[in-house]
C-alpha cells in the first residue's frame, strides 16, 4: 500500500525520519524527492532529484515531496495510484491563486481519500 505525503520542503526529511522511527520501515522503502541532488544521505533513504533528466518513479512504500515540487511532477502525480495521501501543513493551500495551490488541489482531488493536516 503506497503512501504519498505532501509537505513543506523543511519537513520532508523529518517525515522520513519519523516514519522510519515509529513504523520501523526500512529507509530504502522511504522515497524523498528533493529539488536538487547532493548532500548527505546517511539515513539511507531513497533520494530522487526532481531535476533528474528522464522519468521519475514514485515507487517507495512512502513517497515524500514538497509543495514546491508538485508543478514539476504534476502529470506523474495525476496518474499515480496511491492508497494513502497526506497533505501536511495544508494551510499552505489557503491562497486559491498561489501556484502551489493551483498545482496541488487537482492532484489531491484525483484520489478517493486524502487527509489534510495543519496546526
């Protein structure tokens, strides 16, 4: 059962860490899409760069991307079949004219069920 998590950029690795810690999921089953490659990956997560030439595959058990990357992966996300979809810090979607909102809402509406979280 694949899970898609949409979160602010600053929380992607925090989500990955907490999934691994609380659910005892191997780090290789947690895919994190970053806007650029590079940096340390000591935790062993599957890291994909959104600037990668060619096709990106969201084939992790948990797939974590930021709101800012949704426009780049719009078609891929619209054709994905995730069973669980979580939009963390969903107040990021409050401005109907914002690029992240116009890109993210249609993606969320494709799925039968999704969870919006905010504080």
